């Protein structure tokens, strides 16, 4: 469990569960903790909290836990994760992206990044090429895939063959099959799937088989 002062908005865990990184939306900070393997106790990393932009919304680590990608208000910031767990922003960061960018997820190859975005009530999931050695984003490679009305969060199943997005405006979850070669997203049969009221987040069961969708109002629904 991560405990924040102010309002926590996102969290990411380093592979091996050594480091936890989270965001405080209104204080515009990125906070980091080291996790003790046996007890699970958390202690603040040196330099934490780390300055962020206007309101960090979502964060994800690359597959090798070398870089942290943070979605902010109209910006995507990239940080190198240092051996001690500290963060240093890479050259060229932050990158300009859609003003209403929300959830973020990584392609299994580590070469592609997906960012959910909304513009005028039209949702898209944007695919960006990533340099896995430097962490840099190639904004010119941005490719959109239609994603309902207002996708807010992204999740990938354990097999890494499917991507899901919670659509808070339409009370639904969007499901896509993921092309492991090109990174293209194709709606799965039956998508979109109805949820409870205002599904503002989504996460996949590490054991496989289930997608959990917390909702802000009414009853929440478990999508399988």
C-alpha cells in the first residue's frame, strides 16, 4: 500500500518490487519509496518527492524498469530510474502530447507506448515509438486508434495480447487485440463492454482471466 498526503492519482512498481513510484495530482509531485522485500515496509527514496508538471495523472515503467513515463497536462515526461531509485529527466523531455491525455501502457517489446486521449468527446489511444536505449519518444510516429468517448485508463492482460481501456463518459470498457509485431490495436468481438457508473480506472489480474474496473458511482462491475 502507498500512503500519500494530498491526493494520490497513480502508482507504478519497479520490476522485482524494490521501488514504488506514485503521483500527487494537486501538489504536482512524483513521490518514490523503497520497499522492504520481507515486511513490505516503505521508506522514502533520496530526493523524493520529485518535481512534476501541472498535474501528473498516470505513470508506467518500461519493461526493464530503466525509464519512468509520466502523463501530465498536455505533456509526457520521461525519467531515467537511477540505481538507488532516484529519477533524472532525460534530454528532450517533456514531450508535447494531447491536452487531455490520461492512461498509459507499454507494448511488450518495449518499443511502443500507448496513451489514452480525448478531444471534443472523441477518444483515441495513441501509439508512440520509443527508443528503448535512451527512453526518447518519437512524437512524429504518433498513430491514433479510435477509443470511445473518454478513455481514462489502460491495462494489458497477462498474456500481453489484449489491451483494455476504461471509458468514463460512456460507462464501458473497450477491448483490443494487440498485434505484437506492428503494435496495431483491433477491437475484440463484443467490445465495448458495459460497466458500472463512471469507470475511472482499470487493472488486470496478474494471475490472468480477470479485469477489475473501479467505478465512481453506483455498483462496480467485474469484467472477464
